[in-house]
C-alpha cells in the first residue's frame, strides 16, 4: 500500500506542477503579447513619420508625385505568424491533393511567390533534425 500512496502523491505533485507550468506559460505569453503590441504601435508611428517625410521630400523638394507604398505589416496587429490550427495527417494530405502545395502553404504578401532559390520550410520540421 505504501507504493500506491507514494504513486498517488507523486501523481498529485505532477498534476500540480503541470498546472503551475501552464499558468506560467499563459502569463508569459500574455506579457509577450502586451510588449509586442506596445513596440508594434511605436514602430508603426515611426514608420508613419518616415513616410510623411518621404512624401514631403517628393512633393515639395523634388516636385514629383508621391504614392504611398503598400506595407502589409502596417495592417497587422499582434505577433506575426499567429497560432495555426492543428490538422491531422489526413487533412493535410487531402488539402495537398485538392489544392496543391502553393494553396497549402498559403499566399505570400501581395501575391508574390518566394524567391526561386528558397523553398519555404515545412511547418514543424527542422532542416537540422
């Protein structure tokens, strides 16, 4: 019986420790997001100032028309590459067969393809494994 009680005690400690670790991870993730959002807001403000200066230089100093560049990251809020939904192997295989690799990997900003010499990494697989 002492082995059973020891097992119950250790299992309880394990559950408690796992719960603390999850809580800590959630807290750190939330702090990371808050810091990211603050930095993102500041960076976007600086980018807007730089674009404003660029516009003034083009229009007032150079006398040429200025067109604001389309910066996809200015529309983003929060960390890039947010959580992806998990899929099982059959769903992934079905998507690949139905839509091809480009559809599965998603679109690049402004519909551009990746550079021809670089192949996008497969999610969750390290090339050093």
